């Protein structure tokens, strides 16, 4: 075997230690990253993506100044995994917002029972279609580049070995959940308005002509209206969603004072 100089062994050990610490945060974040952390993606592919992101992020993150030890390893493992999961959950909420918007739109237009179990998660077909289209659009717009920038910027917000304050982290989490539902309802607003107009018109027609079976006449109309709104409004819905996602990657704590 080839004997390496002690100085080179020390440099190699420091680099491996640095890569391992970066991998802790990156792997936790990749497990929740949109498109890369979906449940339908095999674990080996996720591991490969985490290693690739680690090699990219590690070159932009300064190495720790202290020597590795058992106590520092336990502290870094807990803090880095916690930060990675927190930052990843902020991105995962955007996927949940798109699924919630699709569920609201499907319920409003009587399309919630069509192919309801086609996805890994039990969402209506409209929500599944919007989710797949949104993830595909995000990847085409450079989600991997934005994700790498997001990971690098996370070390500016939370340096290596820093644990977020529990009060601030919980406040940020509640705010992101509220923003997720607000975004979901805003994306599904055209379907909700169409459903409201449909039900009001149906009530007026029923009062004017009680003998007419308005439900059988109006059911195909609301189904067609829902499909038409999905066809015509999907580009705008996905553009608004992708814009909000990329804005969050640039400044996830921009609302904080």
C-alpha cells in the first residue's frame, strides 16, 4: 500500500469531515425538496441527488475551525438535520399548496371522485395533474439551481452548528402554513367563483321552474366549466405558483422584522 504523508492525511480528514457535515443538512433538505424528494422516487436516486448537491454546496461553505470529536459530532448531527428538515419543509409546503388548490377546485366543480386514487397520495385527479405539471415546470425553470442557491444561503441564515431559536422557528412555521393555505385558496379562486355562480343560477332556475330537474341539467354544465377553467387557467396558476416558490428560495425569512 502507498503510505501518505501525515500532512496530506490531515487535509483529507478535514475535507471528509466537512463533506459529512454538509451532507447532514443537504440530505435532510433533499428528502423534502419538491421533485427530488417525492415519495415515488427511489431512495437510491434521492441519495445520489443528496451527494451531488453536497459536492456543490460544500465548495461554497467554509470549513469548521474546530477539530472533530464525539461531542461535536452529536451536536452537529442534531443541529444540521434540524435545519435541513425545517428549510425543506418550507419548500414542501408549496407542493401541499398545489395539491390543496387542486382538491378545492375538484370539490367546487364536482370532479373530486374522478381518478381519486391514481396518485401516491389520495388527491383528486385535478390536484394530481396540477402537482405533476407544477413540478415539471419548476424543474424546467431551473429548480436544481435555485435549490443549490437555497442550500448555500441557508448557511448564511444558520451557520454550521447553529440551532434555530424555538420561538422563531415555530412562528416561522405557522406563518408558512398560513401562507400555504392562502396560496392554495388563491390558486383555486376561479373554480370557487364559478361554483358560486353555478349554484346561485341553479337556485334561481329551480325557484322559477320547480318541475325541472335542474341537478341533471346543471351537472354536465359545471363539469364542463371545471374542465374549461382547468384548461384555460392552468398556465396562469402554475406561473403564479412557480413565482411564489422561487421568491421563497431567494428570501425565506423576508417577512421577519
